């Protein structure tokens, strides 16, 4: 099973700042099969990024994904108030299709 | 509008069984993989199971140890999760989620999610 580790656990920032979230896999993630999701309290998760760097439909271009192999990054170029949430990475290259523990982006 | 609506959750005694359903609409159900994901209260997301578009291939989290079975009825656009030998640690909100890709390439990231159905395992 591929174990995903996300860092930091909590990221305290202000609107307008840049957020850099890390996701590290215990094994190689094949074909960059890595996705990122955003979840707000009381809501279902929302897909942001798939294929490590492809934005899902309707996702603003301030969200970008990068990385390959075992190291992946989600970057939010300038935080908007609605971006404060929990972010999860997920690998879907090898079953079981595991999630990371999440990074919470909150207000500084 | 693409929509997934889960049902079947509720209070179950330890050792009991429950069958969850997910009704899909607004897309061609039989060409996409489907997933179940759960979230225990105050915890993160846990992938539970997935199934191929035709239903012939299934995938499970290691921790389930054969207690859960995923299936689908493409004639009724419905996904199922049969849960047996339920334990307190199975208490969670269970989400149904549509796999990504298209009719030629299916992937197990999740681009559409339902609102979830809660399952509580308690005596």
C-alpha cells in the first residue's frame, strides 16, 4: 500500500499570500496518478487537480499542481478567503487508492 | 446536472450489516468507474472501494478484510456497498464518487461526489 504524507499539517496564512502544500508518497506513483481535493466544513470534497498538474473543470488558475515520482506539490498562488479549507492528496495509480491525512489552511 | 445521491445509512448494531446505495443521474453511468470513500467524525478521507465501469473488477482498502462488497447495477444507474460484520470504527459518513476520465480511459480519481450517507455502528 502506498502511504501518503502531507506537510505541513496546518498552514496559517493571510489572504493574498502564497500557499505551498506538500504530498510525499512512500513509493513511486505511476504515471503521475496523483489528485488534490479541497474540503470545507460540512461539504463533500471537491476535485482540484488530477494527473498531478491538470486542473479540474471550473477550478481557478491560482491553483496549480506539480511533481512526479514520490514528491508532489499543490500551490495556491494568492489565497482568496474561500480557499481556507482542508486539502487532501490521493494516489490512484495502485490499489488501494489511498489519501493523505490532509493539510488545513487557516487564517493567520 | 450530474448528481449522486447516497442512501441506506443509519444506526447499526456491532456485528450487523447494512447496504448503501448511490443513485446516479446526469451522466452515462456505465462508462465510468465508481468509488466509495468514508470520513469518520472529525477525521480525514479514507478510500474504501472502487469498481470498474462494467462491474467486473473491484478494489478494496486493505483494512476492510473482506467485510465489504461493492457492486453496481448499470441498468438502474445505481452503485451499492454491502457492509457486513460492522464495527464501531466503521462509523463514518460514506460518500459515493464518480471516477474521472472518459469512455476510453477510466481513472480512479473522483470528479463528482455525493453529499454522503451517515453510518453509525453502536449498541
